[in-house]
């Protein structure tokens, strides 16, 4: 039930045509950096942040670029992070699929260093696949006048996809940054991108996000 060891795979460079015509706007957007904790990122290998050709290394570089631009442009930056040593009633059915999860130690709970939170960022406790479940993410976005969510992080076909689905059902426009997300495999990653394009949001690439935000200042 533990997380798999994840081999490197190529990130998307081409995107499916989205059904939605949402257009990203600096004044409406918030950024979500989803579950980039040491526990989840360890699945890509101990040297994943330095290894040539590392999927995670490329994803982290993309997230860092988007986060830097977001902060410079006054876009709220949200993080999700699970707590270690969860009580079974709190962990719920996730324990049946993934076991007890992380321990309450920095080596599991901490956000990886290249993406460490900055002053003004907001860190939310993660309880279920969707970042909206049992959190005040929607309220915090609403209070800041934000109705678009840029989704980055891990894992694309699990929590990131669930968050996009719930965002759509809350009338929040989701943007799924395909090369700033990582997953278990290329096939699962591509499946998540295809589903978002067909059913809930707009897949984008990092450079497209940066260009669009710059254009809508």
C-alpha cells in the first residue's frame, strides 16, 4: 500500500484541445502548489532534484517559475500539505488504499526546499484528495476575489485531478499546468490532462501560464 517508486518519464509538450474556453487572468487567479512534501517527492528517488533528466526536477523548476511570477504580480499562493501520524478516523478510506501515510517528522512533512513557502503564502492542511475538502480554500479565494485556480504539484491523476473536479463544481475555473505536475507514469499523467481538457478545465504549459499572466497585468 506504500507509494510506488516512480521512474522518470517525459513531461507533456503538446496539449489536448480543451472543451472550456476559460482565459487566465492575473486579477482573478490563485496558484495552488499541491502536496510538494518530501514524503511524496521521495517516490522519484533521493537524487530527483539534482539528477539529469529527472521528471521531478523539471516539474519543480516550472512550479518555481510560476510561483515567482505569481508573487510578483500579487497572485495568492496556496500550498497543501498533509500532517503526519494521522489518526485512522481522520485518514479515512485513504488508509485502505495507501496505508498509514507519512510520519510527523520534517523528512516527511516539509515542503521540498526549492519550493519552500514565502511570506504571504498560505499553507493549508490536506485531508482528502481534493484540496477543497475540509479546508477553507474556497473561502480564502472568495475573500480575495479569486475565481480561477492554477494547479501544480503531485500527483496529477489523484489529488490534482480531484481538486480540479471540485473547483469546476464550485464554479472556479481550473488551469492544469501539465509540465508543472508529476505523476506515477506518463500514461496516468496523460490521462489526467485529457480528462481535464474534456470535462473540467484548461490544460496549459508553464511558459503559456507565464505569458498569459504577463499579458493580463
